[in-house]
C-alpha cells in the first residue's frame, strides 16, 4: 500500500469488447456473490459482485456491457460509456477500470482499450484467454504490451483461474499507481494504426495454424450441412423442452397438489381454507409450473451462446427474418415461444438492437404455445369431423385445422412484425452487423450460474405478479358470497363482469358461458377448458374422460360458427398473465405490456368476428 | 485505380479472395450502422476476405474475415464498399 496517497478503493469495473471473455472473468473473480439488476431507466442488465482484495477489504466489481468504443451505437454501449464517465445518475463512476482484452484478437481489442486508458483513470489490463491465443499458435509478450500501454498488463485465463490473484493485486494497487506516460488524444484512424503496431510488437511469434473455428465454420455455415445441423439442434432442443419438461411439470404440480391435499386434510372446510388451497397454493403452482421449461430452454440457449454457435444460427436464419424487418437474432426467441412465450421473451435479451428486441417481444405471444393445445384439442375434437381430406385421403381434417391454427399464428406474427417495424417500433435500421465469436467449450460453472440467475429473475419478478393475479382472480370468483342454494360463480364479481362481457362478445358469436370462461383463463389459456367443464357440470378425475364429456356437451350448447370463432380468438388473445408479467419485467414498465394486451385483444376480437360471420355466411 | 477495371464492391468479391477496402460510400448507410462497421475496423484500408455467404435467396448475409475476427454483415453494407483484390 502506498502511504503517500491513501486512496479509498470502493469500486472497479470490467470493460472491453464483446467476446473478450469478460463475463467468464467476472464469474471467476466474484464467484456466486453476484447481484443482477437493471440500470436505472433502461433494460440493460447491471451485474455486480464483491471482489475480495489481498488486504482483506473488498470492492464492488461491475461487469459492464461489451462495447466497441465510447462512441455508443446501442443502449448497452451507452450504459458503458456513461458509467465509465460517471454520467449515469445513481451509479458512481468506478475507481478502477479493468480493461479486458482477447489475447488472440489484440489488433481489434486494443482500439477500445486505448480509448479507455486515454481517459486517465486508474487502469489495469487483463490479457485474457491467453490459452486460446496459444491454441491459435500465438506467442505473446505481455511486458511489451505493458510498455506500450503504460498500465499494468496481467495475462489471465478466466476459466482456468490463471492470473486472477495477480489481477486482483494489480486492481488493489492501481489507484496509487497512475499512468507512467499519459497518451495523447488520438482519433479513430490513428488509434487503429497504433493498435496494429502494438499488436505486432506484442506478438513474438505466430505459427500458421489453421484455426479451429474457421474449420468448424466451413462445416456449420456450409449451405447444405449448416441448415441441416441447425435443424438437428432445434429438434433436440424442442424434444427436450416438450418431453423432458412435462414429467418435471407434472411432478411440481403433483407436489403442489399434495400440499393442497395436506391443507384440506388439516383444516375444516372454510373460506380461508379455500383461499389457501385454490388461491395461494394454486398461485404458487401457476408460477413453478414454468420453471422446468425455463431451465431446460435456457440450458440450451446458454450452451449455444457459450459455444459461439448462436451467432451462426442467427447468420443462417437472418435472410428469412429480414423479410419481416427483423434479424437472425430474433429467430431463437421466436422459436422458443412455440413451447412457451415466457422463456421466449426472456431469451430476447440476446438481441442487441432495442427496436428489434421490442418487436420480437411483442409478436412472441402469437407463436402457438403449448398451453393453447388443450383448448384447440377439445374444440377440434368436438366440432371438426375426423375425416380424411385431400388427394388419397392421407390428411385428416382435424390435423389440417390444427396446422391451420399454427400457420395463422405465424402469418399473424409476420404481418404484425411488418406493421410494427413501419410504425410503433420504426427504427433507422435493424441491420445485422455482428461479430462471430470463436468456438469455445462452455464451462459448467458459468452455465450453472446463468441458469440460476434466469430462474431467480423469473421467480422474483414475474413470479410475484403471477402469484398476485392468481389470488385476485380467486377473489373475483368467490366474492361476494352467493346465498345458499345459488350458484357462487353467478353471484361473484366475475359473474357480473361476465354479464357485461357477454354483451361485448355477442357480436363475435360468443355466449355468456364463453364470456365467463374467458375471465379465469386470463391466468392461463388452458384454464378455459377446466372452466368450461365446470360450467357444463362435467366432472371427472380422468382428464381424457373430462375432455370427451366436455366435447359432447359443447356440441349441444355451441354452434359450429361459435366454435370456430372461439378457436380464432385463441390464436390471438393474450390470455396469459405470465406473458404479460414477463413483458413488463423485460420492457421495464407498463407501456409495452399494455400495448401488447390492447393489440392482441383487438386482433382476437376482429378475427373471431370475421370467422363467426364468414362461417354463418357460408351456412356452416 | 485502373480506369479499365470495373468497380468491384465487397458483395461481389469471390469467396476467400483477399482484398483491400479502397472506398466506402458512407452516405449509403444508416449512421448507426456506419459507426458500428467502423468500430469493427471495417473501413478504408482494411484487408478483408469473404468467408461465407448466406444460404437463402440473395446470398445474404456475408461473413467477412477481418484480421482475426469474423463479422457478419448484410449485402447492403457490403455493396457500399469498394474493394481491390490483392
């Protein structure tokens, strides 16, 4: 410690280009002691953790978003710039800047590094991923780089914890050190030339090795093999999300069911007991049921990102997404939404362009998620005859209608994306300019940490809201209490709301029973089936039997145009509070979820109406 | 530049052919994209090779090798860049 200048060191931040290995270094330095929040007023994630120093004290270490320069082009880079310069209100400028460089891409990474160092703040350089540089056949001289930059340069390999102690010591010593020779202000072109010169001076020798990642790209971006490989990966991901999640979801639901039974056994029948079982515990169930899908999907997404394949998938799909004004980065989140829009919307964080990201979030609920299937299945089974159609009669009419519903969702999403990109989310460009990272093996520790953080964010932010709304729905259905012998639902607030709603939905062919089913199914679409079953007094412990009985009941109460309108409604209707909750969390406010609700209900109403009247006109 | 050779733009550069960017029509690009490209070092004087092209219609986007980095960009960006094969 330098006695002459007792500088209190409170905070440090990691800065550097994207793909410099900052996050891995951050995880290695802070371990699991991490906090994730948003920066004030923006949806950019703020990751910070405690870094213990050699003298026993500790500093708050922040992992700043990757950036190519202080001249920001994205909200992420804007945050980085403002934090470094101390312009972001509520966030103190870091006392020490740790510039993270990819040792095998110095020529590029030294450009931003010079810009940061030129600010004159205490700086330390982490020459990261030196092992990968060695793999590429590079032999580096850190001392030469230290000499050229005028700040300490520490070689590190975050994933193998190499150089971490030295880096921490250098961070602790940085405030007292100062720059040995402050650099003159250079412009971008000069910095680039300087970076090239410094990189050349640092590289002692370079054996020409055909780099692993270019060989992998030959295969994975090959016009024939590439798309097939992607298709294979997607098949595995989908299989996992559907097949692996189901037993876990059943298990979690079973667990909540056991709890409910336990409460029922322990307490006498009362309104309080009903509140605990059907309100609170059902609310918990509604939240945890999403966890298996979120964890499985994010496991794959994190692996794809960590290996560097995600950028290749975006590259392959970019042309198709460009057709509707999006980019390849939107592909995976949208595809994920076929399983469930909740993890899909959470996955949009990898989309760097804010307008692209917002558009993707807004159209994600149009992808036919797995919760719509029970609704579709019941209505199709009841109203669509299972007869073969088409040449040779190999296609079943029921399957065709189901396919039509999926296609309607996709086409709807494409049209909405096109319209949004020209109106609400109009932006200069959604250009696809993206660095393709090197291929790497994912680290289990980083994966585990990432999964835990995603699950925690969902539980804490979206989960609390889903829980609350479930309870509110229960209250609406159970108050005021019905007089003895009268139907509780009819007497409840929900019943009264349904009466009002019935007038509103009558023009699109919906009766009061449907209006009543729409209210609890705000919690989740599949609740519509249970709710209709209750209304038509179909009760059975066996789900298949329930569906069968319900189908025959529906046929006597609904006309075919009504049933078709109901299907059309569910293609669009945002009947899932979890999606709304996640949208609120991911867009940092109520504006966009409100917009989403309005436009989706609007579309649902219009298309259900069109379907109803068209079916009537056709004499169905 | 030799007046007889037609102007070659990056989108028309054959795969794996080394070339140097000789001029960029920045006015053809949105400001934000222009800045992003420059930040990635895709600017006059840079040596580039096109290593991959997109699979679907229009051979869009392109994967451009610059230094030790591969950058994906769209054809509209590449069309704004004049190159000279090396």
